[in-house]
């Protein structure tokens, strides 16, 4: 870690050349914790629907850091006082904001740990790195945890207009080819200002914000909550659920050591050992999970072998979608219909026939608001400022129910 570093230039397919300056930023990128992000898909199994979606958390983190540098420079140009230390810290905070993601990102968010979000795991990693680098990340952690006096810096890391969202919408749109997700993130950043210690948008940027909210809505239904993507990701979660059941019942199921650690232990906030946990979590990635699933296609347990074969060969579960919850009668009818073909008992059939619900809220003013700064100095929430009636409608949550089964 004490070797002499030089600046590096990365050729990003979305933004072009990105420069990483020598010092703590480049040291963090070179650290094994961060390099692991290159082995974790940004969009889980979305590539089974959109073949180009093979980009990783590494790509996204670098892109978000690039946008953060632009955002800080915009604010400084507008007369907002931001020191060099604060600039470095807020870039570090966004660079590490997703370091706590496990294999396949959100697809397996709850498959390895219970009641611990990836943001909390990111804090564990940041504290560990802060210790390793002699306290160089202390200010970044303060900003990340929203404990720093200049709270607008936290807005840049985590809010409804943070660098995370501005990067992933454009990046995910680029790699999936879904043009509806393209946002004018450069223009949005240029419209940044600070009022009452909050990030706000200048009046002339209002239409870019409208497009941003609509793009989020479309990307969620077309990509993130696409029925086939959900089918693949829930199938993946069911495979690990079955693996956990087999291992905990004494089965000699093949498992790589890092994955076995998480499948045989119940890890919660109450019993987590940060050193042991991070040691194992920092080594697990998509490749560990896929390696096991390929082997499990030939396992003696018919349930896990069938589930694994379905995923490997993309023979995914069919999906029915409804705005109302599916009745117990309909689920039972679907289960019985498939049971005749598969031949599993009622308990085993729960891995193949199940219901899930998903919610999409393109803009949620209950969490934090996107405020428009008018030329007369007044502030209005985007739903009040916009003359586009769709924006008010998009602030309301939409819930859909999904019934998954091999056949209907």
C-alpha cells in the first residue's frame, strides 16, 4: 500500500476518459475490497433478458465518482465553499457507497445476511479501510453517515438526485440498450445549487428533472422489474434457499468455502462478527455462486438439481402479473397443475410455485424532495413546480403482484 502511485486514466464507455489521481482515491481503487466489485454484476441476472447488461459494480462506482467530481466543481463555480479535503471525502463516499453489495447485487440482497442492508455492510468496509489507511476515510464516513455539518454533501451521495442514481440510470440504459432510461445527467449537475444546506435545482433545469423522473419509472418497469428478470432472480434466490436447507440438514452438498460460510450461519446485526464477516464477505462474488450452481445441476437432490438446471439453461419460471393479490385458490390450482408434471411433494413445490409483490415509486417525496429554485428565490417541490401532470402521478407508488410457476 505504500508503493508510489501514479495517476491512471480509464476509458469508460459511457463518459469517455476518467482520470484517477494518485493518493487515497487510487489506493482505494487498487485495494482488494474494491477490486472485488469487478466480479459483481451491476444488474444481477438482467443479462438473461438484455444480453449487453454485463457491466459491474466497479464500472458504476467509478462512474459515480466521476460525476461527483463534476458536481463538486459546479458548486464551487457557483460560489459554494468546498475544501480540497471535503472534495476528496465526498468522492470517496460515493466511490465506496456500493462496496457492501454481495453477489448479483440486489438479486441476493437478503440471501446471505438477515436484516442487514448493503449500505450497512458498506459502512463496515469503510471503517475497515479507514483503519488500514490511517484515518484517511474519517471525513468520507461522516459524509456517508450524514453526520457532517455540510449536509448538502450527503445529498450528493444519497438522495433522490444523488450521483448514484444519475450514473446508474445512464449506465444501465447504455448497457441494456433501453433508450428510455437516458437522462441528461450532465445538464442536471450543471443546474445544481445549494439553499438551506440542501441540493436544489435551478428553475431552468426543471424539464431535465421531469425527464429524469419519467426515465426512472420506465427503467423500473422495463428493466429492474421486468417480469423475466424477476423470474431469473427469484429462481436464483430459491436455489440458495434450497442449498441452505440441504446444508443445515447435514447434506454433503458441494459448496465453495466462502459461500458455505453464509449458507450455514445465521448472520444478523445481533451476532455479526465484523472481522470474520468482512473476511468472508470480501471474498465472495458472482463466480462463487455460478460455480456451485453449475455443479448442483447434477446433484442427487432433485429439487436443487432441477432449479439449477432451469437457471443454467435459461428455462425460467413463467410469470403472471396482477394489480391484485393472487388468491390462495389460484395458487393452489397452479401448484397442483405443476405437481403432476414435476412429481415433488407439497413442501418441495414451494420452490417452484410462489407469489411475490413489487412496488415502483419513481419519485417519493416522503423520503426527501427534489426542490426547484425559482428566479425570485422561492422553492417548490418538483410535483408543485412542474406543469406536467404525469409528475404528480409518478410520485404515487404502484404495486404489482407476480405469480411464478413452471407452467400455467
